[in-house]
């Protein structure tokens, strides 16, 4: 599979980790290196916040079908950030579980001010 030039490894970037991560602790620094663009991070934050809002509203209104919007909302915002602003390939494609966990850890880190919004 050919990777478009704007999604390839660039000089000075951390090298992508291999397919077998031993821990999330190893993965998270790489994950953060893939989210250096502020707009990309903000889109991740907005998508995660909307996911939480959809969950709350669907429970309060007993509209569980609204939960079907979760993947579209969460991934839609995040992938737009990667494709249009960060210009890299989302980690979801190579590390789906660590990437999902990374989204929520980064959300928390932005919420408490550890990572600039």
C-alpha cells in the first residue's frame, strides 16, 4: 500500500513505533507526537466532549439510538484534524485500542491544562 507523501515519516519526527507495543506507556509519547498541531488537538477535544454530551443526553432522554452517533462524532472530528491540519495518518489504523485510550488521556491532559488547548 502506498502512503501519500504528506503522511510519511518526516525528518525530526519520532519514528513510528513497531506493530507490537509492550505498553500504553510506550505508545503515549508517540501518540502525542502525532498531535502537535493545536487545531488537530482542539478537534479531538471537541469530538470527545461531544461524545460525552451525546452519552449523557441519550441516557437522560432514554434515546439509546443516539449512541450510534458516537463513532461518527468522535472519529469524525479527530480524523478531520489529522487529514486537514496535522497531515498524518491517525494512530487508530495501526493501534486502535491504544489510540482510543490515548484520545481520552489527551482529553484529560487538555482539560487539566497539562497540554495546551
